[in-house]
């Protein structure tokens, strides 16, 4: 196979998603990236009564606008559908009326430049502490963190003190609360599409957050209809996707999955059985999903590729790739994320493995990433220390990366 680079690559050929409603002009996609740049709802925040709600703002609209190209697709940062689902400070949710206007500005800014944007809906589940939300921490089961030394990544509000996840074990979700949580997702999805103007929504079903906690045998210890076998561990995600499909239409709906991830203490067995079962059932129930997005097996947020390979070897999955999932989803647009850059992107789409590639870190430091890839312009380095706010000046390492013309 001849590998085409730059403008001749399939990265720069059109692609239709959303069951034919959206025609992308290229396949360089902004990955969902938590950036913690929201504005506090409450200007009066104390240790006893800290601000726990953040609003999207004009700086965020500028950030997304900078990364918009005509016919390009952006996936938003993870957006909590409830206070109890928000796992970090500075993350703007969409569960209060006050949050709608800011998200509409984001969508409008993207559309003004001819782009498309999906909102990723994200629920932290047990990857959280109660001081963050002021609510009980929820999980499929009351399963404590399996590492006694791992801290929540931020200090407590108005404090320099870090706390350990294991000291705050989660509460098992009751069936009525499961149903309520699904309706929280549906409300946020409807607001995103119908009132804020987003082109669709993506469920964050990976990285050890709530949907994946249901899928993971080491976290989900239930013996009811939501756990106990690969089929039952899929029930929550399938119910969630069913209800979201009813709320906004399956052609406006997508999902992100990480079948081989370890992030947030996912140490489960029966990975192939569980995620292939889920994929088969999703494809059967929702053949017209806008797209599916998977994370590369050897990519991991917490380990090097070599360390991740050692886990795959131990699981008997030394040569695993995403081809089985690609086959299951068939004609559903199929995206991949996980370490793509200006060296390893070429020939990937031509091989037929995927329909689009998602870029994270290099889209942070290169707001004009599609142009750079297309024209062979070197990529700017990113500053990892500025990935996750909030900061005193949130623009640094956020909206101050220059495009080539600048």
C-alpha cells in the first residue's frame, strides 16, 4: 500500500457522520479534553461553603473557535450532567439554567467558522471525593479504591490538603437512582442539542468513569440486572443509550469506549467478552449512531506504551487491536484516539482500520493542527503543566498558542 502524506492523505477526504446529516471536510478531529477553565458560579466561596458549580465562558468559546475549521469536527470536554457527576474543579456542567448561555456561545463560535461540535457528557462516578461535590460518591457497587495511597488529584477546596480516594468509599447506586442518573444525562443531552445548538452528544463510556465502572468486573459487584455477567454489566450503558436515543435521536448520539484501559483503577477481567457483547448489542439496538470512538489498546494516560504492553501480555492480549470492534460496528463511522501525531497518522485511514483520528495534546498546542498536518508544518510543543486548570490566568497554555500565520 502506498502511504500518502499530507494533503493526499485520507485524513483530508470528506466523511459523513450523523446518519448522513453532517459532512465533514476532513478527518482530523479534536478529542475531548478536560481543561478546567470554567468561571465559578458563586463569587463568594469559603471552606465551609465552597463554590461547586462552574459556568462556560467567553475564553472557552475562543479556545474552541481557535481550533475550528470549515467542515471540521470538535468534541467538547467532558460535561457533567449533575453536581454529583462533576469530578474536578473548574469543569462547567450543563445541569443548571445558568450554564446554558455559555455553552450556546461555544457552539455558536464553532458554527460561525463552519465547524461542527458534539458535547461529551461525563459522569465521574466513584472517581471523586464528597468534598468536591457535597454529595455522596456514587458507584455501581460500594467498591473502595484498590490503591491505598492514591490521592484525589486536587487539594480540598480552600486548602492545601490532599485526600485519598480510599478514605471515602462510594455508595452503591440504587435502581431508582440509576434511573434518575440516566434522566440527568437525557436532560443535559436535550439542552445541549435543542437549546445550546450542539450538533450531537457523545457519552463518555471510558477512562474508568461511571459507564465503564458498570462494565468493569472489579468495580461492579452487583448481582441484580446490572451486574454478575458480561451481559448484565452492559445493562446500564445499553439503557442509557436507549433513553438518549429517545431523547435526541440516535443519529445525534455517539459513544466513546476504552476496552483495554486501566485509568481510574479499572482492573477487570472478561474484557473481550464484556466489550464485544456491548458492541454487538449497541450495533443491533442503534445501527444509526452518529459514530463510535475507541481508544488504542496500547495508549494509557498513566503508563508508558511499554508498561501498558506488559498488562496486555499478562491478559493474553499481546497483539490485540481494535479490528474486532471495527468489524462489529460495520458501517458506523469509527474513530480512534491515542497518541496520533505528525509521524504516525499516515496510512492509518487508508488501511481501512478507522474513519477518523482524534488528536488531543497536539491540538492543544496547535490550534491550526489540520493545516499543519496537511501542509507538513512542524508541530509546536505543548506544556503539560498547563493542561488542567483552574489557574489565576486561565488563558496561558490555553488560548495563547499561536497559529502558523501568527
